[in-house]
């Protein structure tokens, strides 16, 4: 079976990719499987730059096609924060609870109609003898004043999707995949897949 590497240690992300690649006869492996010691420093100022950095560094080391994703939350009233610092917003130890609290504190005087935000996901595909390609997806929403729901991770419990009347954390994985930033970026990638795998 052909293999594709996803430059992540995150099992949840790997599942999203498996759904797309399995039908094409590809086995999905993560850094945990092939290079558990590898940690690429994300020095980019955009999601796209960070995704490209990760994909190209891992592809170069392994000599295989690699897909990397960088994603996060942009809150309009906070000038686009936390952005590329979403995972480390409240400190380097990547604490979801502390990150959410920092965002909520920053928005405490912001009226409901100005609490607009979006999740963004940039995917980069890199490999030997190929030009790196990127794909982008977003999901629009509103930041609530308190958490709702227990599914998902990160900022999902405070990210409300008006069209569904629920937070990301109240959706099933399947519902989330249909509307999420990563789902949308993956669908963009899927359209180009046969060309990339060709």
C-alpha cells in the first residue's frame, strides 16, 4: 500500500486525512509513526507559511510526500488574534482552557454582534520533485460568552456556528467535518488529489 505522511502528532487530525486517502489506496502515517523526535519550529507569520515550513522540512528528511496543516482562530474584535498563536495563546504549554479564558477575557466588553470570528486551516503538500501546493479553508462563527458542549478540542466550546445553532463542541465529528475549516481545506485538496498523486 502506498503511504502518505501527515506532519502531525495529533491523532484527531490523522483521522480526518484517513477518510480522504483510504479510498485512493493510501495508508496514512503521522510523525508519531515515522519521526516521533521531529519538531519543526513554526516561525511563519501566516497559517500558510507555517504549513509549508512543516511539510517541506519533513518531506526533505523522509524523502516522501508529506501533508502539513496549520490552523487556528481569528477573532475580529481582537485584531485577528490569536491567529498563528492559537495553540500557545495563553503560554507555551498549549492549554486549551487557559487559551479560551484569555480570549473570553479579551472580549468581555465586546457586544454580541461584534464577536465575529473564523477558524482557518492551511494545508501544504510537499514532496521530492514536486512543487509545494497549498489549500485553504475557513469556517465563520461567533464567540460566545461561555462554553457549551464537550466534543472537539481547542476553542470549539466557545465557537458558535449560527447556521447550525450550535457550538463546534456540540457537533458530532461528522457534522463538524462537513462545515469545519479543516473539512473545507481537505475538500479543496481532494479536488486536486488525482493530479498530486499522479
